[in-house]
C-alpha cells in the first residue's frame, strides 16, 4: 500500500531542515514548476509513504498554488505544512502548535457590511489527533493573512474576533485548496515571535537558525500516519 504526502514550506530556511532529512533518507532534490522540491520515502511493513516537500514562497497565493500543484500534478493523498508563526494567545516562543482550524483574518469586505475574515476551515480530524499526540504539541486555531503581524492592536483584534492561538501567512490558503479538493490537511507550526513590535528581530533570529525541531515533529507525524489503520 502506498500514499503520497505533499508538504508545503514557505521559505528557504523553513525548507532547509527538510533538505537535510531528504539527504539522511537517501532522497532526491528537483525543481517543480519553478520551485525547489525534495522527496524521500518512508516504509513500515507493507505501507509506503512518498514524501514530497516544496518551497513555495511566502504568502497565501504562493501557498495555494503549490498545494494545488501537489494535488493535481503529484496526486498527493495528504497535504501537510510546517513553518513559523507569531504567538497570539496561550503559547510562547519555541512552542509547537498543531492547527485545529484555519481562518483568513485579513479577508475584508467590511465596506459592504460583511464581517471581517472568512469562516474557519477545520483540520482533518485523524491527522489532528495524531499531531496532538506528539510530545509537547499544543493544539489551537490558526489565523492567516498576507502580512507579517507586528501590530499589537491588530493582534488583539484578531484574537478577540477569532480566538486564534497563532498567526501565519499560509495555512488558511492551503486549507481552502485542500477542502475544495477533498484532501486531508494538517499544519504544524513553531512559535517564532510574539506578534508585537519586537517580532521582526525575534522571527529573523529563529528563522536564520533553520533548526531541525519542527521537521522532527513532521517526521514523527508521518511515522504515526504509517501506523494509523484508518488512513489506509
């Protein structure tokens, strides 16, 4: 039995640890639709997971396009995402969060009388259960927007309106494509900053380290996927 997992990474330093994993598993690198990609295989018994990670670029449009290509071109059965996020409520720098829901916070039709934001999209229940079982993993709602959140006033607004745990620039867009295509999705995020006026320095410092911790969580999730009978 075989399954294909597409993994979306926003920027080079988030993708770099996956490249190291690829080398450790004797995988291969390529360019797919102009984006860097890397692939390797995990196997347990008669089950095989083909992992294909893509460095899509930052933001909702880039993430949505990469997700659509992974599903259409590469027949991904599952989509995962890993990256850094700003803390909004209940988490702090260095924590790991599995997204239970995803919402576009910056979708704004208030000028014509509609409420700010889009309805939340839920993570796949089985993948979320597996992610939540990882040591030290928090679970929370993720907010998304095409902005680096460094404004405490906007942070408080998003928290009060949407009760989000953390904020990023990709997850809700990935979730929307997966929902339209009927493909299960789960996102793992590490908190890099507090979404305030110190965020740029804090994010840059953590991003530049290109640590392997988040990819180790991703690999542990894939190992649990291999063991989860309901996904096969």
